[in-house]
C-alpha cells in the first residue's frame, strides 16, 4: 500500500495506513521532480509525502 499525501492530509494517511496494516509506515518526502506529477490520495493537490510499508 502506497499513499501519497499533501501537507493537509498527512495525518489521515498515517492513520489509514496504521489502521489497515497494524504497523507503522515509512514516511518520506517526495523528490522535487516527483512532486510535480503526483497528486494527494485524498485531494487534487500535489503530494508532498509518500506513506508506505517499510522496505
């Protein structure tokens, strides 16, 4: 599961991940070039963070 999040929805993304996977996710800031083309999972704003399972 990968969730992309803007500044506004980061808490929602973290809560959703923990509720679904019962574990803490990795939280990383997107690279500048990724920010341009990636939208938040919860709205239409450019994503700033990616929330995903630890690698």
